[in-house]
């Protein structure tokens, strides 16, 4: 549950750092890949940012934790992200 709370707080911070800011499409894609994508898809997305090996390893560690969560919790994270993104636009 702590991981999903951290993910939620980061998403909220990035979406609402300015009153008129919209959700960055790259951020949304990365978050969705972290929650629902494969490690290979996430690695490919992170390669676009020239992420270091440590950064990729850290993101994949988060992905591994999310993949071990019950499907109901994952669906709750997806629903929450969708609500946040719809409010950001």
C-alpha cells in the first residue's frame, strides 16, 4: 500500500505543480507502463530518457513490487491514475 501511495503522490505533484498545467503524455505513458506494461516495454520507454543503469534498475524494482500486488490493488491504482489524468486535462 505504501508503494501505491508514493506513486499517487508523485503523480499528483507532477500533474498539479502549476494551476494550468496538463498531464505530460510521456509521464502518463511511463506510469501506465510501470503499472500494466512488461519490464521490456518499460525499459524501452526509459531508454528514450537516456536513463542510467541505476535509474532503470530502480524503476524495474518498483515494477517488480507492483507486479506482486493483488490484481484488485493494481486495478485501483489504474482507476486512480485515470481519474488524476482526466482532472489534469
